[in-house]
């Protein structure tokens, strides 16, 4: 689908926002087209890269610069959060040292994020299937980072698909840690596909549980439809619009 057709369709279905990954050449076109269809931009990536991230202190100068630019862009365009990445485990780096390094990197940027009212959302990803070696792969690890930074603008991107693979117990975990969650991602597991009867997550129940909590952010759908895109968009909206 063209960008124009996609945004027209999702606006008609009832979606309220779209999400960006990178500040690339299409950034301005995506934001402009979204605005034409009364769609907010919910999130964007804050820095590079997934594998070589915040758990390497030598990256902190670079990532600080990248995040500050992303925060400025997010503030200008009304984007509430930018995605942050721990990076992969390295030889000699234990879990506690990784937590300290990521927290130190985020602490450098947190005051600017607070000033601009932009969340720094540290993404939880699975290291079992999709991202071998990624360090921020359990909710408790990410929460430990957030607690160490102790900023109202340092949160987690709780990816339901990824956390189902790593730890399950999704609804209980969300309820117990909602204060630390700044954004959600979804997809069916296994396969990162549609929320249909071939996968194991009950998204009606999960979204109903989120709706009962003190959460006023977005739930972003990161699934890859197996067949018709438009039908998948309609089905996903119906399942999650509780």
C-alpha cells in the first residue's frame, strides 16, 4: 500500500496514531501524511544501534548526542517517546554491570528528556529467537535500570510478543510494573504474525487488563500479517479496542 492509502485506511478504521522507526528521508513525509489524516505519531527510535547500545560506556557520548537530537525532534512534532536499546551482551559484562552502564547512559540524557517532556523507552526484546545476545531481555532487568536512573521520563517499551517468549505471565507482569511502562508493542506468538487462533496470546484479555490500569500511552502493533493487510488491520483493531 502507498503511505497515503495506508494512513487513510487506518484512520477510517479508528486508529489514533502511527509509529516511526528511524529519522530517515521519509520522516517528514510520514509525519505530514499522518497529520492529514488526524493521526498522531506515537514513537520513534532514539539512537543506534540495537546490538551496540547503551551497555557499552564508550558509546555514551555518541548515544547522548543522538538521543538529544531525537528528543528535540520528538518535542517539535509531538511524539511522546523515543526508543532506547541496551545493546548485546559482551564477553566479561555481567548482568549487574550491564544495568549500571545502561542506567549511567540514560542518566546523562534524562534531565533533557524531563525538560522536553519526552519519554526514553528502553525496549524489552527477546534474546531467544529474534535478537540473540540482547541484554535487556527480561522485565526485571529493565525495571532495575529504571529504578537506578529514577527519572519520571525513563520507562520501558514492554513488547508483549518478546516478553511472552522470554518469561510469559504477561498480565501479571504488566500490572505489577505499569508505573515503569511508557509504550507497548504487540504481535502474535509464535511467528510475530496476526492475533488469530493459531497463536498463544489472548490479546483481548491483555488489552482489557491494560485498559484497567493507570496507563494513558499507546499500544503499537508490530505484527506482520500473514495475508491481507487491510483485513489484519481491521481484525487487530477489533480485538484490542476494549
